[in-house]
């Protein structure tokens, strides 16, 4: 029973509000997922840059990469333990006998781009098949 002077929402009005909220949510979720993935990519890029600096410093001190057998050694040399703590990326360090030829790689462990990777060389050259146009600029 509706009293005079009191107004209420009709079922059609409530349905329209629910539909509009549904449309807004369907637009917001993909953007949210994309921004989360970009932030995880930025973390990997920063870790690769730190590893590159650590590798160059290590080579300058020791004139060899012989003692660096895995990325954890590089992160320990840099004074951080980001390689073992990162659950979203797997890092690889491919040293050579000279400073001119080493490559760092971050491979995505999960998410929408599982198996995609980002590479960084000693000359700060970016590569890989991760769907970011220029990862070094992040």
C-alpha cells in the first residue's frame, strides 16, 4: 500500500541502476587487470636493471663471471633478495666469459602472459616477447 506523499523506486528504475553498475564494472575490471600486470612488469624490469648493475659491478671487481651461477647470486651481490621472493617472475642470468656478452631474462610464471619473457643485455638493449612495447621505458 502506497501512502500519499511518499515516493519509492519502481522495479524498472532499480533494474536500470543494476544494469548501469554492471556495465561500469565490466569496463573497469579489464583495466584493473591490465594495470596490475603493468605494475608486475615494472617490478620485473626494475629487478633486471638492478641485476644488470650488479653484474657490471661484479665484473669490474672480479674481472670474471665464474662465481655467478644463478640470479640469486646477483641479487645477493646487489644486497637484495628479490629473485627468490618474486612469485610472478623467474629470472635467468646467462653469463659469458667476457663482459660484452651477458643476458638477463625474466619469464612470467602465471597470469594472462604465462611463459612470456623480457630480456636485458649488458648494453641495456631490451628484447623478448612480453606484450609491452618498450619495457625499458617503464
